[in-house]
C-alpha cells in the first residue's frame, strides 16, 4: 500500500456542512456558523486558499487502517463519523497554492466521551509519519506530564492494534516518545508539559494541546507558538472540553474563534468548531434531542445509556447538574461544581445542646491557617446512645488584627459573628496556636475524642503539644485518596437528613462556598483554589468524618480465623 497516493473524493467535508446548514442535522449555532464559513469560503474567487477534497480523503484513507484497542470494538477498524470528517477535512483539505495548511491554528471544543483522544492520536500519527520523511516533530502538550502522555499512550495502543501502520513506528520499551523508523529518529511524537525540564530548541510541525481548559497559564502555549517560526507548514491544535475559568488561555482562544465565526474579526488561518447547546435549550438538559446536539458521537463513541444514567443521578442529587452541563453539554459554567444544595443543608439545622454532648464519643478534624487566616476545628458525633442522628459542631478562630478592614474586604460580619459567640477572635496579627491548643484541650475534656485529624503536610508545635496531652492525632491528606470518601458521605448524609448542625452562620457560609473538583474516576473533593470564598469549616467537617470512616473500616476487618470460630495461640 502506498499511503502517499492521492485519491478521488466525494467531499464528505462539504456534505456535512451542507447537512448542518440546511438543518438536516440538528446543531447549535456555533456549529452552523463553522459549517457556513466553510461553504462561504468555497465561493471565494481569486483567493490564496483552495479546498482540495482529495487531500482530506488522503487523511480519511489513513484512518481506515487505524483500529480500536479497547472496549467492545477492540480490533475493529475505526470508521470516521461525519462530524469528524468535517473537522479532519477542514484541517487537511484547505491549503495554499503550495499545498501548505491553510489552518495553522485549530480549536475543537466538544464534550467528554466523544472520541477526542482518538482524534488527537490520529493527527499525531498521520503528521509524524506522512508529512515528511525526516525532521517531523509532533508534540502532545499539557500542563502536567501525565496528562501529556494520554494522547501518546492512545497512539501507542492504536499502533499496536493496527498492523498496516505498525511497521512505520518504533516503540522503545520504557520510553514515551514514538519514533518513525526510517527517519533516523528525527521524526517523532513526544509528550511535553509546562513542568518539563527543557522547553528550548523545539522545531515542531504539529502541537496538540490536550484539555486546554485546564491550562491556568499560557507559558507553554506561547513557547510552542514561537517555536513554529522555522516552519512553513504546521499545525497548532487545541482539543478540549468546556471549563469554568474564563481568564485562561483556553477561553481567550475560544472567544477569538467566536469573533471569527460571528464575522467580527477576519482570521483566515484559524479553524474552529464548538459543540454545545444554545442558551434557549439549557433548561432542556434532560432531553435526548439536546444531548444529540452537543454530542456529535452520541450512539457511537458515547452511549445513550451513559447520558440517561447521568440525568437519573442529577434528579437524585441536583448539585451534580452544574458538572453535567459543563462536561456533557459543553457549557462554560462559573465554577466546576457547587457541592451541596443549600436547601438540603438548611433542612439539617437544629438546636444542639452541648450539655447533652458531654462525655459522648466524637471525631475531630481541623483546617488550620498558616499565618493569619481562619482556623476551624470540627467535632463530629456519630449516632450513639442519646443521639438518633449524627451531630456536628465547629469552632472558628481568627486573629483580631484589622478586623473591621477584613470585614469590608471579605464582605462578611466578623465582629458580629464574634459578638454572637460564633467566632473566637484571638489577639495579634497571626494565628494564635496556644489559644487554639487550649480550646482543643478543653473540648477533649468535654467529649471523648477518638481521633483528631489534621493536614499531614502541617506538622508543628500545635500537633506536638496535643500529642503530649494524649490527644489521638491522625495525619490526613488533602488529595482525592483521603478526601473523596468522606466528601461523598457527608453529601449523602445531608441529602438524607441524617445529620444535625447548629445553624452556625460561619459554617453555613463555608458550606455554600464549597466547590468540588473531580478526578477522572468521578471522585470529588473540595477545591480551595476554585472556591471564591472561605471553606475552612466544611473542610474540617470532612476531615473529622474521614477519621471516623477510617476507624469504621478498621473495625470491619475481621480476622478470617476468628470468623470461623478459631483462635490463634
């Protein structure tokens, strides 16, 4: 097979554009405008760019030799969907008089599970192996190296399952870089992250920017953009889902594209398409017709059953709606995900008599300020004799220095909270460790604290002092591994009305401020970086509950011999 040969085309790129514009395929306004732009450009005369369907078809033919490597379709040939042909066809079919790419910049925004990783891998493999014989540098970019390797790993597995192209690539054991065999290792696909040691000396042909919405800084983007200076023919391609941060490089590139599609600015070398839902359909998020508009691979790469299950969960836990709009309908939201429905939290308020809590078992957690901010100590009382529901109380501490100015800055009534007994103001500019220690020891005398959790990265005199007083301190991480389980459990207890809080205005405020982030497995934890206001009390509650859950897990681990009635001597 000679994969460099040209073939005749039926022009699938234009066919898709016509179906979108005519309404034969339902779409959002951005997709219509992108397709209309293609059709308009086809009518331009005496222009430096031309659309060559045979070049687009050449890429389509290449994809016929790529195979799925996971799931039910593992080993099967990958069949491009119509929307993918439009994207690929635009990237490779539009060229100048020398057949150099028209579109140097591309922006593709589409919800999760629509095959973005495969699309990126196909581009990487094609550009590295077929654009030239030597010196083709293809980079897969992300803010972190692990994220940058995702496209590389997908490409590696696709190549492994695709015998027709397997012999083109050299895959070294233990190396992330994929080399082209007959290029003297001058042509390759390589992951690159902003935390990489060396970003100098790059000479890229293609840069694939994965999940651009996660890029908080544009340093890597600018470095790569400058590196293209030595090339006439190159691609810089952003493939992403919607995000929440409207100040980063992703949203800047998105807004620039929107202006192009709206005709506000002229930029002939940038292609883009945004699969989302128009505002008038946002309230119809639970309708399959809306899912189809935002998800062009629905029923293929993305199962309808998945969307149905997500909607069912939202109807049980309404706070998940924000994440669904963001990740599954590709709508830019203000925050990643608001945690608790405040009405659910408000329904859990009640009168807590501290006298009745004296002598009862509890678990504690603290979120301590490093220097001069809020500190919170939470005490979580599980159901036990005298309590028919879980109870939680939180002590809050704050240095009193410039308290009036801080109230104005944060727009909260610190002094009033103090006067009402909800906030303990300590003397000085910085966190008063001695005062907090004495408060904890006083609580330890009132209650039976079975475990006191604290941030494992925080180790200071306070912890040492508590250990000397025989307080059972426990290190507790702030990552998904430690926080995910208690965060989910506290959410469940609030929704099920299995917990009582004392309606403390500071804790209520903290709870309403919590924004959660999720890992790829869907686990969630509070995200302090994304929260617009303080969440210390909520974090302390989660830590306290986490310590309790760990103890319960240990208690459930039964010696297998004892379970059979045997005794070890």
